[in-house]
């Protein structure tokens, strides 16, 4: 989508929408609270003036540890930006030690929090919006420019140490207009998601609400029956999921208990969409188009997307401009189609960067390009096909084994509800595959191994399969690979049942946009793999 001219800021987008449609619902939550555009704008300006009166300087970084109060969060977020500050969304579930470490890393000036939340003490000041002193509603606010820093969010840390990603107003507002015609998702009166506050996916949904046609309906913590009940009650036309929530919805049987016929678009992002889950979604939402999106916290708004095609299970589609995707060698030199290498994306938006880490920024952000941390290839039709996360590929002897292929094969088994594969150290091979699974019915591991032997090459077969009651995951459903590796390496009598892993900071989850790019030709007659060589092509991996 062409860039607005001149570039816009978040306060400008909200002010324009409030002026045109002050009574139109903007944000709704599962409890029935509604925030109109007029109220959103007025409340955020009052709070912005209170923040300035409290001493927030332009560029001051304000942490926002929020729970499930989406309307309150929307006001607080826009207030920080209207005051000239930088919003840092955080999960309210962060342990104090992690929260304090994050606040120190970002150089927080203040913590703005909902009533009842007690943030950690530090050199920052803290406030509940309701307790800030009333101020003159005519007090002048500082100018906000498109090049000003607007927010800092964090990657999930699902495969390593999380990083803080900084975005300007120009980056957040790229592709938006104050009065677009038509507005996005015009087929819907409500668009539903269950992304936790503090994640990149949730942030992008909030920005999307400023200009999209439907109201943003926020489900809070995902519950399959509650989610489907909201779809039925509000006649939701657009649904945003990640593979973990999609799989949970299908396993619950909730799709059979509620009317989901009003859904016309289902968006999947944030992780690989296994073929078994894609088939299930097609059945649960028979009138909907299923679209897969690939981006990252670092790369937004650059993305690759396509309508999910069963004939191309390893394809993610193409960017709007083929020149915005490349496969490169470790030195960043482009590779020809068909060769596997590192995936890079770009867009014409102002780029993001890592906050306070110029060395890491230099390694990932280069001349408008963003290094995605994935391995992939471009096929003959220009579609991106992913192999795996670069850090997850198992280097076993002279072979590179894809954990995504192993996980997809495990999830084809009717008893396997969740699966995550990793590489374990091996004295001879360097590393060998292993997997953790959660079954939702009795399962014979020998039968499962026979099942996998029919679908995977010998080097891809897990040497160890560990059943658990719960997989350690981030708040948005990504398996925490370091913790899974520790579970597999621990002695059998020392393996605890993993508790849900709290998100150390917002996740890299992208927001989804309607599918706009043209699809290329499909090829349902791809050759079968040589059984003597493991295929390294993998299922799509859409990261947030």
C-alpha cells in the first residue's frame, strides 16, 4: 500500500477518526466495555496532559504493564504518544525481577499501570491513570513528528534472549491514511483476536483499529468456547489466530457448538501453521478465506502472505514487490532461486532498530533490509519456502534437519495435540533430533515411531520422544526451545511438569492485513522426496 504523504503519527490518526466518527465503537472487550473513537481521543488527551504535568519529558519512556483491560490500555498507550513519550507495553504477568530488569534496560522514566497493579520500585515514578491530578484541558502538548520514537516492544525470547525493538510513528503508521477508501476489512463489523497486551501482534492490532472499518474486539486470555461465543454474538467477520490457539479451538470442539458462519477471513501468524491445523481451520470456518502471514517484530510492516494452499504446504507466498524478498549467504550476498540461505525482507517504511544495542542492530538491519533469522529458498514461481529457524536447524553429521518438518509430522498423528522438536548434543553426529509431545488420548510411543517412519527420512526421526502434561510456551503460544531442550536432557526422575512460561516481554508477532497480493500458479505435482535424503523444506513459519 502506498505510503501516506506526508508521514503520519498515531495521535494524528486517532484525532482524524474521532473527528469523523466520534460515536463509532473503536475497541470492545469480552466484558462488554466499549470505547468509541471520540472517547478514546478525549480521554487520551486528558491523560497526556496529566503525564506532562507529572513531569514526563518528550521522548520519556513509559512502561505499560497491563492485564486484559483493553479499553484502558488503548487510552494509556495513545496518551503516552500524545504526550510525546515512548510507550513500552509489558505483560502484567511478568515476575517483578524480570519486569525490573526490562525497565532498567529500556531506561524507563515512568510506569503507568492499571489500578491494583504494583510495579517494581526503581528510579522511575509510577502512577495509576485514575490517580493523576486533573489538569487544564487547554494545556498545550508538545509536537509529535513522524520520525519520533513511538514504542518499544520485545521479541519473545522463545529461542534465546529477548531484544527490545524500537519503532517510530512513521513506521507504525506506514500504509495508513486518515480517511482511507475503502477502509480495511470492510466485510466485517467486528474483528476478533486474543493476543495478549504486551505483544507485538496486539500492538499492531491496536494501530489497525485506528483506520479499519470494523471495531476491534479483544477476547483477553484465549478460551475456545469464549472465543467462539464472541464470534457468534458479534457476528465477527475477521478472526486473528496463531497456530497454538487455532489448534486449541479445533481440539475443543467449540466450532461445532457455535455459529461461525459469519467469518469471512481467518488470519494465522506468529508461528508455523501445520497442515493438519490448516485443514481443520478450513472445516471450522467453511465460508472463510484462510491467509498465512510471515513477518517479525523487527521487520514490520514488511511481510509475505498468501491464501493457504494445500498443494503448497511449504510455501508462504510472495511479497507485494518481489524485490523486497531475498535469500542470502552468511555474508549477505543474494543467492539464486532454489538455493537455501538466510531470509531477508524489506519495505519502504522507516526501519525499526534494537533499542540501545547498535551492534545487534547492525547485524539485523542493513540498508533497509531486515535479517529474519530464518533459512529458506525461493521457488521457481517466486514463492518463499521456509526451512526452519536458523537457530533451530539440527546439524546432524553432514545433514541439516528441519524441526518444523518433524513437528508437522508429529501433529499429523490424531493423538498428538502439541509437539516441539529440538536438537540434542551427540558425540558423533554433533546433534540428533528429539521431541516433546502432549497427547490428548492414550498413545503408544512405538506406534508413534512407526507412524513417523512413514513420513520422515531416517535422519529426521526423533531419537527421543518425551510425553509431558504441558509444553512450555510463551504467552502467544510459541514453544520455548531452550526449556524444551532442558526437559529432554534432564534425568527422568528430575523432569518436572513444565509450567506455562511467562513472556519475558512482548512477543514478535506480526499483525495481519487483508490479503492483497496476487497469487502465482500452484503446483500440486511436486516430486516425492528421495528417501535417502531428508527433505529440508519446511512448513510455513510466520513470526510475531
